[in-house]
């Protein structure tokens, strides 16, 4: 962010899914929609709802380390940034479109 030279503050997205804390590897649903192998080609319907889950449990130490990093991210954002939701962004875009 320190290198940002744009006319407005940048949008920064931090996307963390709840399963990322407990599991590692591909999300469990990906095997339903994407095939195995290096390229993971998209599957065609009907999708195999019993496809094996390719994710695995995260070790306790790694899970705790990730949780601490997430808490530090939230603390930093709350103290230093303007945190907004997607609804806020839509409202900001609508307001900008009026001007």
C-alpha cells in the first residue's frame, strides 16, 4: 500500500474461508467440480457428489499460527484502515456515479 500512487486509496481484499483454518489443500468442494490430476479439468454434470475430499487436516501448530496471523490482520485493519463491506463498496460506487 505504501507504493500506491492512485488518485484514491486502494481497495485491499483479505479473503479467508472458515475451512482454511482447519484444513489445508484444495477446498473439499473442488473435487465435485474439478477432476483429479495436474490440470484439474472441469467436470461435466452430473457432478459426483461422493468425490473424495483432497484436503487434509491442518496440524494444530499451523492452525494456531494461521489464527494468530488472522487476528493480527484484523487488529491492523481496525487500527489503520477504513474497513468496508461489499454493500459499502456498492454504495460508494453508486455515489461516485452520481458525481
